[in-house]
C-alpha cells in the first residue's frame, strides 16, 4: 500500500477520499479564527505523501544560463531572507457539490471548506531565481516557471504545474518557497519540507513537496496543467471537450460562502436574532470590499461587517493595492423577520475591481465542476 506511510489526520475532517487523502473541515471552523489551524486546513493530495529526509533534501533550479543550482534545505533557509505572507489557498473544486446538484460533474465532491487562510514563511521565489541567474537576458525568452513535486504516480510521473514568469519574479507577486505554515515547519500533508505558495492563484499551482523549479518558454506539460484545472462553457460535454482550447486556471474569481448557520439548521423564535458568518476572498490580489447578505432569498440586502487581519487591525486595515492575498471573514446579526417560517440566507461578495459573483450556478456549470462561485444560499427553519 503506497499510502501506508501517510501522516495521521484530525478526526473532525470530512474525508472525500482516503487514498489519496482529500478532506475538508466542518465549515463553521473556518470562521472561528482568521488563521485556519493547520490541522483543520483542507488537504488535497493527488498521490501518496512522499517521505522526505530533510538532511538529504535538495531543491533543483534549472533552465537558467548559470547552469543547474542545487540548494539544501539549510541553504534555502540561511542564504535567503525569510518572508512571511498571509495568504488564502482555495482549490479550484471548492463548492463543487453545489454544481453537482445542478447536473453531474466529474471530481471530488467538495463542500464549501476546500479553502483556508494561513501564514506562510520562506524564501521568495524571486530571490532564488535571481541567485540562480535570472536577469534581463532571460526575461527576453522566459515565459513560465514550472514546478515538480516529489510525489509520484505508479508510472513514476511527478505532480507538476507552472505559473507565468511575471508572477514568479515580480517583487509584488509575493511567491514563496515556504518551509513554514502558521509559524511551524510545514506539516507532511501540506508539503514538507518545501512548497510553493502562489498568493492569489488556484491551489493546484501551489506545488507541495517541491523538488524542481524550471524556467521555461513553455507551461508545465503535466496532466494537471494541460488536461485538468480549466474552465469550459456549460454547453461542453465529455464528447466535445478540447482541453487545448482553454487556458489553465491561474488567478481565481471572487468567492464567498456562509459557514454558519448550515443548510437545514433550526433557529428558535425566542432567540429573536440570527447571526450569519462566512468568508470572502478574491484571486489575483484583489481585495474584497463588501459582502451583501439577504435573509429573504435576495429580495432585500444588508451589508456584512468585515473582519480585518490577524494583527488586530479592524476592517479599516487595507493591504497594499493588488496584494490582498488573504480572505475577509464577515458577520451579520439581524432580527428574525416576523411571520415567516423559513429564511433563505444568501451571500455575495464584491472585490475592488467590482467583480461580483453570479447569482445562479447553471450559467457557470462546467463538466469538471471548477470555479463554482455562485451566490451561496442556505435555508434555515424558524421554530416557535
Ligand atoms: N502539490 C503536489 N506535489 N501534489 C498535489 O497533489 N495538489 C494541489 C496543490 N499542490 C498537489 C500539490 C492542489 S489541487 C491543491 S488545491 C493544493 O495543493 C492543496 O494544498 P493543501 O493540501 O495544502 O491544502
Ligand atoms: Mo485543487
């Protein structure tokens, strides 16, 4: 069993698949703290977790005129300044189960918790590429930076992905070769000893158990870059899909969801009030500037209170423009409307480019069930 050495996991996680391990926390845990504890952070593995000896670990950087650069873990930690970034990571398949209800899609049936927010620390990818010989001459031809993991399938093929070179080398891109998560060494499930953290970019490009970095004219040739993690029209089915016709997902669209109350929950009239909580985030460093909440299916709306970041700054805190990598948690308390037996609670977020979520799923339905970001709706029963 290639999964026999996989690490232990928290029993409260909802498991979507055991081998490989894919699991998400109960949604309400996400809004208990701004930083998602690593034990509760969703885990998305395509393959067995590789066993890595930190003493003999080597990170390989290829494709630059200076030749191949090899770095030990110690060198990565000591030769480059350590940076810390708070960034939200979301799987392209987050909220796929809602899309699945409209019409069947192919993929793990994620709920709304395939997302988490952590502080990541490590060397900047930019610094490592510069040390390896990246310069203006390379910028003339280089277009992509490819990553390869140490995790392999039965054929020996490693997990791989790539990002545009501009994102990789930009001073404002904040791409990390992270060796810490939430102030501790990376847990095995999250990529020990080194993973790429690409803030604002879909989970799939945040390659874990990083073995190799390749500066290239081309995107990664891996299955996950070429034939997966792409969006299609609702009219495309498995007979007509052409994966070459769509770009690989990189920056994710605006997203929000209600973590509590849960769908089907009961509130008592005697409580007089209902409190609604959730998360909101947008890709590409775009900042969430507003979350609207409705208790009547979208007829009337109120503006939720946004919770700022972990340093105690309130909602008035703003990250540098274009570098809003972390989510906003939000909350609304409202009196229970009289004479109704049921609430249909809805949320929708707005980012600083005024991107908004679509109101329904059908127009964004796609055969792989990715990019599921319609208004989130939960029904709640009121009991006397
Ligand atoms: N990196 C490797 N090497 N192998 C993987 O299976 N899964 C990717 C990405 N990086 C994956 C990987 C996907 S699809 C996602 S959503 C994120 O890791 C999940 O990161 P997490 O498990 O730390 O939450
Ligand atoms: Mo993912």
